């Protein structure tokens, strides 16, 4: 059984036993936790999954050598994926699109929404750099035809072009498009698409497991007082407040 379902099953069993709110001592709780057997191999796979998905290629290679845990994709592809992500984060959209096509042309051929968002980000960068005439020409020739085929694309294009109507973008209702967060959003989308094309999960398993832990603790809080994990960075148990 995977680590994820082992933890959830254990918490569910405890919740089922707590028909009325009761106090579970640290000693009893730690004994229950110690009864849960988690294989080291499963823990290592969880760590490797996080390193690979988030793009920590050097750490993944070092962890592979130290733990003997093999990644489920070629680590060399991580470097290529991170190069694409960095290009988007830096606003080098032509370079990013070229790198995606070098990696796998089918990614953009089969994902029109991603391609539109990359082109939209390119338009945003032109506007950011004050290349107004070039931005208008690019919007008309490259993005407008796609907007005619897809209403949501047209809505996004209109929002983006609205940036041109304001000299001071701080007063623009769509000024957030020029925020770095917009670049990060686009970078995250292309990163997920590349992972999917490589038959790899687009999101690491570890954050999902931690979210499930928080959910399970919140459910158990209604029926029992027990040593809970409040600081996920340390994983330390804190005694219940009675």
C-alpha cells in the first residue's frame, strides 16, 4: 500500500474510533504512529518525485546516487524543461516557444490553449517594453485569428490589448497582467504541459499528501484532542490543548 493511503487509512481508523471527543495522549498517539509501517523505498520515491517534478536536477542526481532510487524520467530532460521555464520567467517568449518545439513539437500542436497563452505573454512583453506598434501588429496577425475561433481567447486578448489604453498601468484594471506573477503563471502552465507529454504527473505528490494530512487533522479535530502537526516544515507533534 502506498504511503499516501497508509497515512489516510490510519487517520480514518482513529476517527472512526472517536465516537465522542476524547483526549489521545502523546504516548498513545506515538504508539499508533509507530505501528504504521512505511517502507523506506516509498519515502525515497516520494522525495524523488518532488525533485523531478519541481526541476531540481542536481539534487535529483545526487539523491539517485545516495539512495539508489531511479527517477521515472531521464534527468537530462529536466534541464531542458527548466530552460523553457526560465525563458518564460524572464519574458523571453520567442526563445521559450522555440525550446518547447525543440523538446517536443506536439506539445504546442496539441494544446492550443497553451500556445495562445505563450503568444499572449509575448504580446504582454511587447507592451511592457513599449513596442506599441509591434504589439498591435502582433495582436492583429497572430492572436486575433485565434480569438475569432475561441471566445475565451478573444476575451483574454481584449483584456491584454486594454493595457494599451492606459499610460499609467497602475490605474489599469488589468494591470496585473504586467506583474511577474503572470509570467510565473504561464511558466507553470508550460511546465505542466511538458511533464504531461513525458507521461509524468504535472504536480508533485508531496504537497497533495500534506494537504490531505491537514484535511484529515481538521476532520479529527471535531472528535478528538490529540498531538497534531501544526508546523509542516518541522513535522513536530504538539500536545493537545485540554
